[in-house]
């Protein structure tokens, strides 16, 4: 299998046997600066080639990964510690360009000590060029997955290695902007142990998952399958909906939605989602476990899903600013990949803390509303249970909105409304009935399109709740995908504005 620190050795473990076709192996380093330290640079290059069998620190090409035609970019630590110079950068840029022209997804597998010192600032500025190439590739709408190997540092980490749609990492990998040896020699105090590890970065939402080498191909294939799945499964029987004349008691809905045994997002996903790839974090060093985001297939179609994740046995979850940023990351991912967005609402609202205010929670809600309202892709919102406050509205403005029978939506909890208006929580049931918060009232006003029964008939298990919502979601996605985009976007813009016309 070879040394997995080398590009060839690693690719042999990840790509389908015999499928690799190498690109641009004639692009090799020169000596633009006439550089010499204890040894002339050309001598170092020759020794690196003799030792590693490679001609540069990056190997690019076309291969099959998990059965999918893929453009691969693999670092080679055996060649000058995987450092990026002019030739390595050119190989990377060309690989992104070839992938875009051939409509191939990209799997990047960096391993690097950073920028090549022997090429100085000429190599340094290539960070901008490879980052721009990765950005141009993403704009095409094809998936880009990165697997961070041990070690990945410096200018490689701070450019093309940190721009993927999905980021995986090798267990125990050293990942950091500045390597520990340099920090020890230049800084007064070293970093705490474990900070620059794959596992630590996953905990902070900078890595989506830590995966062994043997799992890379299948994890990449799951992303590729979801991103390329555009044809819905054939339609089955029409899903059950609550009759138009049905009425649900608002306070009963509030109390039912708060039951700790009420099914939530995970039960729903278990009933409908395949090829699931979790998305962790907001991309800025924070994660919020109350927000669940993932790439998956639903009803045969690739989708991006984001929703509120209520812990088992607990009441409603509250979101912080990081949760809203994570939701926005999912929205933008759906837009980039051209995939439908499905949001799932089940929240007691936003957190009320100093950290939330200083973290810009209100601004993050506003940004979610702005992004989701403008997404060109089909959007579907599922109101599953509680729909309280800013955290709920941030995931609401979709093309179609489906509500469970005992779901509800309100600017603040009924208790909060009662305190505002009557200085007591005792009148919460009265406020729940007066504010048009329950599913059937939301449908009457055109805020909700469909209400799904969530009361299992005698003899049915609780899993039926998730199955019903899942069947309705798959049906709604089929309808949305088939609609004319201009008409769909026009209807989205008018949905809430029609409420103003109804009362003026």
C-alpha cells in the first residue's frame, strides 16, 4: 500500500484500484530565487525526488472514489514536508480548473508543513491564487470535500484546505496555522496540549467529522451521491393531511409540543434520510448542539437539512448565535450545491444571556432570514413542535410550510405574552388562543400550507409521527422540484405580504 504520508501511498488506500490518471506531473519546481541555505535548493529538490519517488509535493489527477469519478488533490509529506511552492500551487489551480470543466467533484487530501521557505514570498502569495481557484470551483456548484491528514499546517491549511463544503480529518492529526515547533521557538508560551488536533477542532465545529483512512471513500461517496441526486422517487399514495375544517385547541398544542417524549428531528430523519453527512459548526470556531445540520437524501433527492435538535427526554431547545450561524452555513451550502433546503422547527426560542447579546444573536437571526428568503433553490419548512421566537422564524420563510397538528408558532411563548400584556403567566392559555399560533389557525391565514395529523390512531407506535411528516416532506419536495422557479420565488415573496393586504 506504500507510505500513506506520500501522495501515491495515500491515494492507493482511497481510490478505486487502477483508476488513477495523473495530471500535470511535468509541472515541477524551479529555483526562482537562486536560494541556498546549508544546501542549494536544486540539490534539495533532487534529493526529495530521489527519496520520495515524487516530483512535487502535490499529486493531482482523476480517479474513482467509492465508484464516483473524482478530481483528486493529494499532498505528499515525503517531498519537502508537503510544502507548497509555485509548482505545487500551479498543480492545485489546474486541478480545480480541470475538475470544473469536466464537472467532477473534488476530494482534497492535504498534508503539509506550510509554505515552501526556499521560494519565499513568491510561494507565499500563491495562497491567494489557490484559494481563489477553490472559490471559483465552488461557484460552479460541484461538491468539494477535504480530508485533513497529519499534519496539515501553515499556508496550505490557510488556503485551499479550509474552503471545502465538507471537512473531514484523520484521527489524531496535527492541524494548525503555525506548527508547534515554531510556536515553541517564537512565542513566550506554547499552546495548551491537544489544541491543534482533529478531535479538538471537531469539538469546536471546524471539522465536520474525524474519520479513519478506511472510511474516507465511503464518506466522500455519500456526499457525492447526495449532491448528484436530483430525481425524486416515484410518488406513492397522497400523505394524510388534517381536514380543512379541523380545529386544534391552542393550549393543548402548546402542552403537547412540550412533552419530553414527543418525537423530534432525529425520529423524523430516521424515517426519511439516507446518505447522511453531518455538518458541524458555524465555520468560525463555534458549534451549537441545539442546531443539527446535514447533507442527505430524502425521497431520492439530495437536500440540505437544518433544524432544532431537542435532547431526548428534555423540553425545548434554545439557540445561541453560533446555532444561527450554523443554520446560515447550511442555507448557503444548499444554494451553492443547488440542492433543496429543508428546515425543521422545534424550539423554545433563542437563549437570553450576555454571551448571546454580545455574540450578535439578533443580527444572526436577521441574516438567516435574509439568506433563506433569497435562496434560489426549493425550500421546505417543517414546523414540528414548539415554534417560539426568533429561533423559529429564522428557519420559516420557505416555499412551502408544513406543520404537525400540535405544532405552533409565536413571537414569544404564551407565558411570555401573558407577562407582557397582563403581568402574569396565569393567562397564558388565553393568549395562546388569541394570537393565532396553532397549526390550524396558521393554515387559515396562509402562513402554513399543510397540517399533518400527529395523533397516532389506536395500535400505532410513536414512530408513525415521524413517518407521516417524512412522507409529507417527500411529497412536497417532489412538487417543489417540478415547479417553475420564477413562479415559485414569486409565491415565496408574496406569502407573508398577503397578510398585510388581508387587513388593510
